[in-house]
């Protein structure tokens, strides 16, 4: 079976409502997506780092119990694991405060085995950080050379606004190496001071990659692709409990949809049909909506079990044909 490799940060998210802690769950942008995929029956692996403490051990155990290969997490022997405080407002959107105690920003890992049509998910500041950039880009290039599909979630937050000029070369490299790029309205307002999907695609994205997904919270998802293909996808109305993992799980559902529908490197390069886009983005919206129903960062175990059955049936049908 194809596998999905995530590379990104791991943190312990402590979630507050009305200034009081209500939950503490392992998290991280790519991490959340990988956990949801693991729960949904996808073969997954996570490349990351953590501290040599109780939080770090909990994070590793959490990955393993959700079916994710955690052997590529580097444990720093002399440091504590990162912590994130997420303060939910009345709309259940979060404002973050991050605490990181690592003595050095570096990452050490052994590359997982990668085969053609495997999928690599990367993004957030982890994919831009100048200090660990050489290691991160070397892995992305390795994955690309071995036939993987690269999915990039920009996920650039206001806390790094003062670093936009410094990280722009790394951002452009990420756009160029990626096969599919997703970004939110918040990302592009911070990076480029733009909010129109067409303008962003024409001026910032299409030169580097043709497949672009633009999400705007509860507003319709905008898709732009090669051959001037353009489409909007309404976001179903939903009573949210927390939106913390909404974008991360959109990514998870998108990747799940690619695997379930047998989307290969060859089809990515040749261009997807409208029907294929519809099927994939429907999965993305389902995963995102499911995550928003709870205080957790990933889809529920019950939802994952159902998606696992659907995936097994789809893959069996592909094998028969």
C-alpha cells in the first residue's frame, strides 16, 4: 500500500476556553493530519523532533497507538518538548502562544523508504525555518527524486510576520518543489497582503505550481489548476466546537481522497479531471468538518474506522480491475 510521510513540528496543545484549560492533546500542523490519516487506515510515518521528557514520550505513544510509524522522531536528550497554548474565542477560533525549550534548532533523522506515488505532507514555519532548512529541503528533494507526490500547506502565521522577507526564498523553493499547494486567506494576507484567489494564483503561485487550493474558513473553497480550470466548493454549515485542526484535517482528507481514488504521480503531472477534483475535495471537506466537532486536533476514532473500511473497499476494487 502507498504511504504518507509527514515532516513537521510536534507540540503538546493545551487548549483554553474562557481562560481556563479544557484539554491537552498532542499536535502540530502536519502531525494532526498524519494522525487522522493513521486512524483512517493509511500507512503513515512522521518525521519530527521532541524532547526527552514525559510530554515527548506521550507524543510518541500517541502516534504509535494511532497507527503512525514514529521511528523517525528524533528525541533530544537534553531538552523539553515544545508546548502550545491555544486560546479559543467565542467563534471557536484559536490564538496561540508557543513555548520551545530546545537548545538548538536542528533536526536529525534517517530518511524513511520512499516509493513512487507515496505522498509527502509538509508546511508551516517548520518548512521555512532557515536554521533547519538544509535538512528539510534535502528530504523534500530526495522524496521528489523517488517519485513521491509533494503536498504543501503554507500555514504561515502572524507570529512570524516580521520574518517574511527572510523566509521568502525558502517559500518560493517550497512552491516550486510542491505538486499541490494549499493556503488560507490568513496566510496570503500576511505574506503578500492579498486576499483575492485569482490574483494570488496569477501573481504568486502559478509560475511555480499549477494546482492551488485556497481556503477561507466557512467561505467556499477556491480551486485553481492547469488549463485555466477554476471551481468553488461550498463549505457545509456546521456548529463548531473548535477550529484548531480544521485546515490540517482538510489536508488529511485531501490526501486520503488521492489514495482512495488512486491518484498517481502520472495523473498529477497530466492534470486531474473535474470529477477527480470533486471526489478529492469532498473528502477534504468531510475530514475538516469532522475535526471541528470536537476539542481534539484530528478526526474521531469512530470516523477513522469508517474511513478505513471505505478505503479498504476502494483499494480492493482497484486491485480487481
